[in-house]
C-alpha cells in the first residue's frame, strides 16, 4: 500500500515525464491499455497503466525471464504505509493508491526446450527450395563464383533481417498483427497482409508434398513404376534404359519413363491445355493432400508444445538422408563431372546483374523473413533468451544445408550425364520440382536397392515441406490468437481446424489436371513480390518510425548488450536498399514463366499480379482506417502521425524535428 498526497503524486508524475524526455507515445483506451515510454533503455521495461486508479508498474529490473508486460515481480515496499522514498506518512486526508504487480494477459506459452525452438526455426528455413532451387541457381550463375554474391547478400541483407525479426518477436511477445500496436499502429495492415500471403503459400506449397506422397506410396513395390515404358500412361517416345545398358540411343525427342510418370500419371497435365481449362480434380492427389493436412493439424493444434516435439523428427531426418544420398552419389560413375560443373567458377558471370538479383532473391526466400514465422516462434522464447546467437546459428545452418544439397544433386546429375553421354548442362536443364521428381527419381531408379533409396528420398521431401507448413500456419495462428485472444484462445483447436480446412479448399485448384500451372503462377507472381514489399515496409517502420535507437535499447534490455554499428547501419540503410533492389529488378526484368512447353499468356501475368496486390492492399487500407478513426481532424491526425515518426526516427536532426 502506497499513500501519497495528491500534489506529491502529480509532482512525481511530472518528474517521471521529464526523466522520460517528454517523448512518450501512448496507445491507451478507457479500460486501460499499454503505455509505451521512450526511455526503455534507461528506466527498464515498459509500464502498464490503468485508468481505474491502479497502476501496474514494471519499470524496475526484475529477475523474471518473462516479458516486461507479463512477468510478475515485486514493485515497491511491503506492509504499512510508505511514501515514494520509503518514509512513513500519516493516513489522515490522504489518498490511497494500491500498487500490485500482476499480469493483465494470460501467461504466454513457451517452448519446452531451447532445442525445440532451434529445430523449429531450422526446419522452417531449410525447405524444399534449399534442395532444388539453390543448386540450380548456383550452377546457372557461374558455379563457385556465385558463392561470392550469395555470401555478401546473406551478410548484409538476409541475416540482419533474420536477427531483427527474432528480436522483435521475443521482446514484444506478439504475433505479426498485434505487435504493431507497440511499434507503429498505423502499419498494422502489414500484419494482415502477412497472414493473407501465408494462406496463398499454403494453397500451393502443400500440393508439392502431395506429389511426393504419391511417389512414396508408389515406391512400395519391387519394380518402381517410373522405370518401365510398358505402362498405360507411356507414349511411343518413351526410352527405357538402365545403368547396365551400354547401347543407349538418346535423342532430343526422347522422354524418360520418369518424365512420363511425373507428367502423365501424377500430374496428368496432358489432359489440360492451360490455365484457361484446368480440368477436373485428381482424386488420388486429393486424398494425398488430405493426409498431409491431417498430419499438419495434429502437429500444431495444441501449439508449440506439440509442434516442438514433432520437429525433432521432421527437422533431423532430412540431414540423415542427405548424408546417405551424398555418400551414395559420390560412389556413382561420372559423379565428379557433376561436382566440377557445380563448383567451377565463371568469374565473368559476376559482371551480370542477373547473378546479383538471383543471389539476393535466393537468400531472402531461403531465410524467410517477412512471413510472420520468426516473430511467432521468437514470441514463445524466454525474455532474456540470446536470440542474437540463435540468428547466427540457424542462418549459418541454412546456408550450409543449401551448399550440401548442391553436392547431393550434382553428383547424381553427373551420373546421369555419364549414362546418357551428354553434357551436364543438358541433363540439368529442368529446375524446380522437375529436378527432384524427374531427374533425381530417374537416377534413384538406376541405383542398386532403388526401392530403399526412393522411399527415404521422398520421405525426406515430405519432411522438409512439413516443417515449413507447420511454421507458416503457426505464424497465422499466433497472429490471430494474439489479436483476438478473448474469442480464439480457448477455441484454438477449432480455429486451427477451420484454418486447415480453408487451406485445403484453397488448394483444390492445384489438384486439377492443370494444377501444376497454378502452382507455378502462385510461386512466381502471387507471393514473391508481395512479401518483399511487405518486408520493405516492415524495415522502414521499425528503423525509421519506431527508431533504431529505441529498437537497440530494447535489445539491450533483453540481451544485456547494445547492437554494434554494423547491425544499425544494415537496419537503417542497407536492408531497405537490399529489398528495394530486389523489387526494382523484378519489375525491370519480370520472369519468363514457362512450364512443360506451356507459355503463360499475358493475361495470366496480370492475374498473378492481381493476386499479389490483393494481399498487399491491406496495408494502405488499414492506414486510411487508422487515420479516419483517430481523434481530431484529418489534418491534425496526419500531422501528429508524421511528428511521431520524425520524433522517433534516427534519420533526422533535432533542427528538422523542430
């Protein structure tokens, strides 16, 4: 119990305002909301203020590992009556202020173990793109020479963004929507845009796992179905050969059994002329996708307590398989040809802007900032967890995995080139899923113990995809539960069930005979440009409006050390330029989309951009909504928002502030 004279109470509050530099940013409602003060680095974590007369203060250093807004601790003196400096005061004619250190929010769920978090982040970052995209991009852009721009883009662009999102999520302990009320409320639309983009990705990404599951189920037989040309789906151009055949005649019109199995049996794209006529849904793929989403649901329905245990299998098993396949591939005849082709540097390629564009895009989509996943995962960490070390470890593991996958793929491509008596670049002309489901599947079929290697390979593909799906949906779930806790927290299982059903229904178009064309459209146009634009706005909001100094003070409170000059420069200048470079490059050199000899018409490009814009439109829409619902005239509101941004920004001098 603290008793204070009214005048002294007001004086103390005035003094506190002066100590804070008069730079407080309030986001409060009548029933009591969070009050954020600028002097976090000097006075400790943030305080909670209630308009009902109770003040829940956590402005002092405590030993609790929880967030400043959650952790229970001891606030002031105990027993009797005391003034602010601990002296007793008479009771007569004085007001009584009750100070109680409590939490206004439900206790937040945390990871059971530190390794649960690390494996979840690694499983999210290491996905299918590490296996098929990086090796293809690497050899296409100069082999070993590509590693130089790749590492530079990782150090100055990818890793700083990765670190920033982990630190933001861990400090504010919020999902990608509600976190903006602590940073800059006018940018809250970014959170909604991230959730919509995550749904679009779930519509097509899980279909690739359904293809892998179809292959896995087809592997449980003595003779793999993509090794023969006598099946009902094969054509006259099918050319069967095994490693024991020395008189193989291969022409440009020849198709392998693996290619025809993939295109004519699994996808059945020959039944669809294009996006204008997709055809009916393949019931086999529909059942495979249903099984995938069933596994996803029962892995995430209880939160990180369950998904953190599942990733011990889904995140570690792919590495075991990669090592086994690397050893097997290195013993194949002609493997050295693939390795030389993979790593032989072509330094002239570095003079091409395409190489640098591909390096920037690859590291960005590989580490995966901007999808709300890192914010969600880090929000379940203890408050003083060393997220700086976590960012360096997990991003390094991700890049090394991509490099290792290149050896796994290209030893097999060298073997295929040796068998066909072709150059490696002729064998490796296919990128994306075709590299796995045609070239690699065909190489496995020609190995001894082909059934065993096929089973573990496609099981690895499914595991890689499941990790990323767990993470992507968890980012959406955390965001919605934090934004609407009173409605959804106690109904998490039903909300997750509804979300999974929406994702399954949205994916039905990718299960049609022309579903592969839809997958390619989503991958190239609908999600890539939108998420890069969203991350650009996120970096600008954090570095320029919230302020790099305030953000670094938050990190100092949380980790005990202040970020160095390198990180501050990256967040303020280099990262925005890095993202802007990718966006401008994409607009200046749009990708030429082509799949199975189907050239996408111009209207499909417009359709893809419209899908991407439909997610990004949340950002300006919420800005307008925020300005229209703020108190004061429209002109006053805009001036107030600009002043807040200038006051918090590290970009402008005090003269410009005035």
